[in-house]
């Protein structure tokens, strides 16, 4: 079945530490891949997206993500986390011939001072 | 202007009330979306409008009635809601077409049904 998974429900890191949030998908053909962030009570903001080409994608706020076809993964990384990065992070896909987003369950990030 | 605006920010209504949520964008996008988001869950797609025509209704109860009066505006009319309809309602817009177009989200309307 087609799905998007984010194995970590909640992650806590210290400010200044590195971060990796995992996203895996199960689709026959590689879908379009996105990471969105949502601060409490707010809408979603796009961090980055991958369609094709270079498998390392740079986004806003110092985030990057790496697409690995062999692992069906699109993990989000940041070398040094800031307290303002505390939020909910959603991985989302659009199937290759589709239009609508399919969201993963989300990972909540907490940042310790 | 890359902003999607939504009004009101908060709404409290009784089960017999009629109210409307409004969404507006001026990015020239011809696809607009309504999502419902419960706490600690991802957004769930409710409706999709493409070129001002309803293209997708994800089996949403008829107490939710969408309307797209023009290419910039999207409304969600609410009537006889249930307490379980309390949620954050998000509007989004994008370019039309297959290809994984980025969706731009509004800040949402926090709805409480008493």
C-alpha cells in the first residue's frame, strides 16, 4: 500500500546539536517529496522539496534533505538546532501522476536550552 | 505576495449556528484546498477546487459546504456542526496540474463547536 511514514513521533535535542528527522515512503514510482514545518497553532511552511536532480536539497532556515532512492527515504537534517526550530515537522509526497499531498504523521521536535 | 490569509483566526459556534470561514490568495493560483487538522495529527484533505470548480470532495459530511466565488477566494460554510468537528481548518493554494506543485498554507482558523 502507498504510504508515508515518519518513524519518530517525538524527538528532543539540545540547542546547538545536530538533527535528523526520518521520512520513508512506499510508492511504485518515486513521488515528489516535501518537508513542511508547523509551529503551534500556525499553518504549514515549506522547508524544501525534491523533484529530480541533485539528491541533496537545500532549504530555508538552514535545513537540508537527502533523497536516497535505494532506501525510499527523504531525511531532513540541520547541523545546529536553534530553540526556534521547536515545531511539528511533516514529510509529504505527491504521487508521480497525482496532484494532492499525502502527509506523514509528523514528528514533534523539542529543543532543550 | 506569497501569502494566504484566513479569517477568522478563532471561531466558537454552537451546534445550531451557521458560520463561514474565508480564505484569500493573490498569487494567481487556480487550485485551492480545504484541510481539517486535529491536534497532533497531519492535515486531512477535505475539498479541492480547480479553476473555481469543485474537483475533489473527500466524502466530507454535507454540514460542510465549500464555495469558490472567484479565483482568489474560497469559503467554507458551516451548519449544524458537531463537537467532533472542532479542529484547525487550513486553506492552501497552488498552481494547477500534475507535478507536485508546492502548496502555500494559510495560518488556519481554530474552530470550537460547543
